[in-house]
C-alpha cells in the first residue's frame, strides 16, 4: 500500500506544481503584455537613476520586484482550486492508463486512493495557512503597489485625514509612505474624556517605532492648552520640544483604513492589533481569522465532493466529468468564501463562517460513501 500511496502522492504533487506554474506564468504574461509600456518606463527610470546598468536588466528587476511577492498571494487565493485540478489530472491519468482497473483487480477498493489525495491536500492547505500568517504579512505593503507606481518615488503616498485612535486622540499627516512607514507633516491632537483639545503635537516628519509603540518625531514640538481659573478663558503655552507621540495607530492600522483589502494580507496577531486601534471593525477581524481556518475545511470538503467525478470504475468521458466537476466545485468554493467573508445581519461571525461548512459536510460524506469501489 505504501507503493500505491507514494505513486499517487508524487503524481498529485507534480500535477499541482505544473498547474501552479502554468497558471501563474499565464497570468503574469498577460499582465506584462498589457502593461509593457509601464514596465519599460519604470525600467528606464531605474537606468536614469543609476540603479541598473541596462534597460533589459532593469526590466527583469522591475518584473521580479512586482510579481515576486504575488507568487505567495496567487498561492493563497488559488490553492483550493489547484488541488481540485491536480486531483482531476491525477485520476484522469490513472483512468486512461487503466491503473484503476489494476488496483481493483488487486482487491484494493478505489476509496483507498482517496486518502492519499486528501492527505496531500491537507498538507497544502496547512501550508496555505502558514503562508497567510508568516509570509504574506512581510509583503503586505509591496502588494499595494500598482503598475503605474513602480519606480516612482512617492507615487503611493497619500494624505491621512484626522484619524482617531483607541484613546480618542487624533492623527493627521499631509503625506504617508506605506512602503517606509514614514509621515510628513505630522499632527497629533490629544483630547480629554469630553473631547476637548488639551495638547497639540506637530513635526515635519515622523517614523514609527514598534518597540516604543509611538511615532518618533524629528523636530517635534508640543503646545499645551491651559484653562485659566478666572472666567474659564483658554490660552496656549509656549511650544516645547517633544521626541515621540505614543499611540496604537501603527502604519498597518493607517494603511488598513485607507485600503480595505490590506487587512486580508495581515497575520491574525496584526488583525487583532489594528482592530483594537479601530482601523477595522472587531467583528470583521474575527470573521477574517475564523475564515482562514474555515476555508481550509471548505477546500477539503469540496475536494471530497469532486473526487467521484474522476474516480470511475468503468469507461467514462473525462471531458464531460471535468465540466461537471468545474460547474459544481468552482461555485461551491467561491460562494463559500463570499458567505464566510460577508457580514450576515443578526448572525455572529462564527455562525456565518460555519454555515458553508455545515452545508458541505453531508454532501462530502455522501459522495465518498457512495463511491463505487
């Protein structure tokens, strides 16, 4: 049995790697063809700044810098569908070579072939979870860069409007660079419990210090507003130097408020941090965290539903089976992902994430149980 399992595992992983390479190369090639003028402009800019010796080497660098991190993003989005495709190719090849007939002739039930594929798929889905938690957060800021912004200094900068942190203080920045996490035109407004301004902190530039949990100010000054005893008049004191401004509005929280999809690339720990800072709704953060585990179960269940389309005892048209499998499994994965990520009125996040799983479990058990062997 180890020989059979090893043969199926190697063939499944080979088909998975082939599909991944072909689809990613195809998607990248389309993007390069459509955006070639933009990429060449970025390459020329690198050459003019002395960052590369030639146009074509600069073009290769630009393409690698832009599409390199997107390998992990592509894997994150496509791993479930690619596993179904790899399973289909594996069993279709075995069916064509009459290997399934030999397996049954040896007295081995066809259902025995399913477990090797499911074990591989489980490993891939666990790798997907590790990719989400450990790899994608490292490239989160780079994944925000669009083609038109490649090679243009400050092209992705944006203004940060008055943004409230968990303490009620307000942060404003005339420019913010998501790649470096630096602020230009920093302004921090500290308020008391009633919302009255008590201190105004400003600086030409500021950089985030994760260890201190504060923005380190360069040339920062603070002005304290004091209320006089007589008549309740308010006056401002003289500016005093200030070195930092403590807050939980870290760069990732600022970016998450600006770009809604940015939170999808963060780890669960970072999601909790930006939710506590008020960058996203806490229920949304909980839904994302539960959905990352839920999508693994959905991928496994849909794969189990798809197996009987290809694991056939007798002659069958593989093209017809492939069409039926795609028509069943692709909508199942897409609809499940939408249901798990979209808020459902009146339902807690855990329930909305569990709905697709609860509907798919009976279908998967029935498909595997009724599999002719």
